[in-house]
């Protein structure tokens, strides 16, 4: 059963006000709109006074619970703070609204269990079938960091495609034309954790389309693999070995951890950053500003992505919103010393 404190938090009033309204205190002076809001929240949470309370049903006890299903391993979260901070944002916002956020492990829950939660949040590239299976038992589904999910679900993701184009516009303005791209591969999974098909990251697609539109098709050079420092190093070595007509003048990396490997590869080959090759990345992890030279990158508000997901769940649970929303959380370009302007076109 919802507590008076939970109702007060969601209604935006004090617990004392909630108590007096729900107990029909005639000496209490409160605006009609406030009284209506308190009663609405209490009804939505199936609130009953203690003396009238019968046995709790699973639906009542789980009304303020949100299930979190993630595709990424703890190791991936440790290597890339992007996913860890999304969950931290969820935890902060859930705590602010007195929601219980429960993480479910893939392969360790049954679909029918999801019906008892107020909402379900999934993070990552789950298959269309997996999302449809969840939606069948719980329509309050919020999908995070999956650009290709059906528009019948609430979707939350960063503006990666737009920022990739903006980074390319910036490099172009600095006279860079030979721009390479090192990115990661995205593999979809089902609810048991089994890997299925691969999909192309939106940054990779945005890079390729932008290069074609700007008449630079001959300069397209793409390397994609796993999202690790080791792959960043390997991919950079391949770009150097394949540079029959000269090195790229700039490399865009899809994540800062991969950029650490890119830096190492160039340093081992004694290729100067940014004098020979400029580097622009994504994530803005803490170490980015302390690399040598400091890394130009796209700052992603991962915490806000997580907070938005909880707010969407709240609207579904308490406001009975049924229309699906797509929320694109804006990121910010951070220009540091890893990029320099060319005085001539290489």
C-alpha cells in the first residue's frame, strides 16, 4: 500500500496536508485543485486507510515499482560510464518520487511477472520481438538508448546523429576533408540474453551520409568493432597501414574509451595529435580533459537520460498517459586541444 509520504511526494504537498485531506478534516483550508490532486494520486495508488485495509494484492504492492532490464554487462558499464550514469540518473529520480527501482537479470524472470510493475524500463538494443513480448504484458514500457524501437513505446535517447553531423561541420570548417570514423558495433539481444542480429550505430550512418552529401565519398573510411580501448588501437593501426594516399587528417571516435586506444596507437607510431591527425570523440568521460592533448568530445548528459526515463514512467503510472513519446536529450560539443585547423587542404 502506498504511504502518506509517497502520496505527498507525488502530489507536491506535505504529509500533514495529505493526512488531513484524506481524513476529511473540515478545519483544513486547502485549495480545491490541491485537494483534487491529492485524492487523484491516492486513488491511483489504491490508497486505503489502515483500519479499512484488507490483504494487499500484488498489483497494489507493486504500483510504485519500476522494473529495469539492461542488456549491458557490469563489465561494459565499468569500461564505459555512459551506461552506469544512465542508471544513476534513474536511481536519483526514482528516489525523488519514492519509486522502487528493481533491476531484473536477463533469463531470470518470467514475462508474466512484468505485469505487476507500474512500468518497465529497458536499456539497450533489444530485439523487436523482445520488446513486443514485454509490451504484451505491460503497456507502460520505456525504451532507453534504442533508436530503432517501435514508435508505440516511449523512447529516450541522446541526439547522436545530429551531433555527429555537427562535429563533421566543425572539422570541415577547420579545412579537414580526409576524415575517418572509428565506431562500435551494436548487437541486439533477446530476453534470455542471446545475441541476435547486428544493427548499425546512428553515428556511423550519419558520418557516411554526411561525407557523401559533401562530395567526400572517396575519403570515407570506417572501422567498427567492439567498444574497447584495444579496438581503438587496432582500428587506428589499420587506418595507418592502409593509408596509401596519405593519412586521414582527422578521426571521429564513437566513444572516449576507444579514443584512449586511438591516442596510444598514434603515439606508438610517433604521429602527433593534433598536428598530423585531429581527434574528436563522444562521451566526455572524466579522463577526457586530462589526456595529452585534452580530448575534444561530445558531452552526453547520461544522468538526464536516466531521469527522463523515470519521469516518463511516472506519467504512465500516475497520469494514465497512453500516447507514446520520443524524447531526444541534447548533448554538447566540447572543443579541446585534440583538434586543430588546417591552413591548407591535405
